[in-house]
């Protein structure tokens, strides 16, 4: 796991504070991806650090999706899936790196590892939270 891999650990002490720190760090990261996920429940969005390993683990953890579209901060498409199989990825170097981690997950030779991927609802709640002290008014 590299230094830019954010892991969701829901049972840690101080979970709320840890999640807040992880979210703040994630939002400052230049390499954030937005995952637009379409499944039987409808549509949802998540943010996560866009390392090839994180992309593979995010996709691999969702074998029942209909489609995932990953976009960068400017909403430019980075990768599309049909189900949890990659359909399109214009960046062929990224594609090869993602496949290196994703194919073993798809072949049941490895398990998808948890990554920190807050929903857009969590992100909005974090950004809209009341803040105290030390800020200019």
C-alpha cells in the first residue's frame, strides 16, 4: 500500500475524527477521482485517491454494478466499466497498471482491499459543517 492509499477503518478509535482527517487530506489531493456508480440501487458518487491500486480495489469491490465512470476533478472521464470490467480507458499506461491489480481480483486470486472512498453526501456534509475559531469572517 502506498502513502497515498486511504483506507476506510470504521472500527478504529476516534472514527469520526479519523474520517474527518482522511476527508480533509483527500480533498487536498490533486489526484482525486470521482466514481459515478450505477447499480440496482440507482446512482451514487464517491471520491477516492486515484492510484491504480485504488482504482482496481474500488472496481473489484463492486462486482454487481451496472457501470462505473471515473472522472477527474474537472469531470473529464478517466475510465469506464461495464459491470466491473473495464470498457474504456484512454490512458493506456494507467490501464495496464490498473489491470495488474484488478485482474487477480476478478479471477478470485486476490481480494479487493478496502480503500477510503467517502460518498458525495459525506463530502458535502463535511464541507457544510460548522467551523469554529481561527477563521476570518
